[in-house]
C-alpha cells in the first residue's frame, strides 16, 4: 500500500459504498438483477481504474488501438457518457409518450362516464 | 352530410376570454356538435366552454396542441362524426369560413382541407409569422412531396376517411406538419381554401415564434429518425 495517492483511497471507498447500496436496492426489490450487475461492473471498473490506473488505461488503449492511454480513457469516458445521455433521452421520450396517452385516455374516459351517467 | 352533423373541435389552453365567443359564432354558422378539448388550462376555459353549451374534454395536465387535437379526433372517431373541423380557440379564425372548408370536403371530395391565411390578400399577418410559416412549409416539404403554403394553420376540415386514418404522435406544434406528412402517406386528398384571420395582440403573444419553429423542426427530424 506504499505510495498510494489520496484519490486511490477515496474513489474505492465511495465506489464500495455505492456497490453496497446497489446490492441493498436489489435485495429490497427496487432494482433488477441486470441493473445490479451493470452497476457493479461500473463501480468495479472505477475501483480498478483508481488502484491500477496505468495498467487499466494501457489495456484499454491497446484494445482500441489508441497510442496514448490518456486519450483512450477520455474517448471511452465520452463514449459511455453519450450512450447514457442517449439512453436517458429515449427514456424521457418514452415517458412523455406514455403521459400523453394517459392524459388523453383519461379525458375520453371521463367524458364517456359523464355521458353514461346523464 | 349537413353542417349540423359536423363535429367542431376546439383545442384550448387558457382561452377563457375568447372560448365562448368562438363557440357561439360556430353555432350561428349551424354547427351544433362542438367539443372543446381543454388542454390543462389553469384559468376557467373549461367552465366558460361548458357554460356556452359545448361538450368539454379535459386533459388533466397541459400536453400541447397536437395532443389536444388528437383527443378531439379520437372523440370524432368514437362518435362516428362524418366530418370534423378544427378551429383555434383564440378567435383568430372566422367561423363564417367554415362553410368554405366543408364545401371542399362535401363537393370537391377532399379528405383534409387546410384554411390558408396567405391566399387572401387582405389578411394582416405579422412578418415573424410569415417567416416562421415559410420555414415550416419548407421543413414539411422535406418530409412530404406535397407542397402546402400554410402548413401551420389550425383551421382544418377532415373527412370521415381522414378521421379514421390520421393518428398524431407529436404533442406540440410539430403536429401541424406531421398531419400533412401523414395525410400524404395515407394517400388522402389535401386541399387548401382561403380564410380570413385576425391577429389580436393576445394571439401574437401566445402563438408560434421562431423558437417554436426551431423546436418544431427538431421534433420533426427526431420523429423521423426515431420513428
């Protein structure tokens, strides 16, 4: 443990807390097994990246054929962020469609109810 | 098909000051089936509409003019209306023009008739609206090979066939372009007739501007990519 930077302690501790939270959410039935495993992989990668920054980033640079490990991690991070952004955008869009459907159906159903009662 | 059988659909959002006037004017033109789709208004639009004798469908929250129009068309489908007319709730359209739109359906066999504000030279239309409409026309034309010179008009008539076939997915003002694109794809006959228009300061304040135009175009592109 000689020569550890502060971030190499702080990041794994935070990641472990989130890992525990992810497991608790799954055990309480608030998230699926798929969500738990996905988040465990993300937080696990964060721990690995903090503890072994050079080894992990060099490995990623090799896999993607990028010369600099710093560029590799930036590209990968941007890629993940864009994917998550798109995923969120699709979720919001879907929710909007569902809300509109609901609002419209309620309006028609209420009118049907009033017509039926009158 | 008599004018009495036609269903008038008025999508409305915070239009308490004009809604009764629109309803009464439509009734004077012989329309007796009038439905107001109150799109989650925070004022007394629904109460005023009901007091004026219209049937009121209430959206529990504001979803936009496209959603309100679709609710009206759904109602027309459910009640087997032979024809429907949509008209704005802010009294910018003249209810006297309703016969022109209906004649295009009854006599010329059109399925969707658009009340065109630009075909009548006497209408005063603010420059920003002219510019916005021109951009919207071009944007609509990119998605549909049928050129319409007033794509954003809310004054429209629909045949039974159009009521059956048109299903809107855009909640906002993009529905004006979407409805033309979908009518074209459904091989419906589209016609335009000249109408009068009256822009009050309130109409100008609440209507579509360039910001809405950019959002509309973005929505159309997004809808096209993610359909």
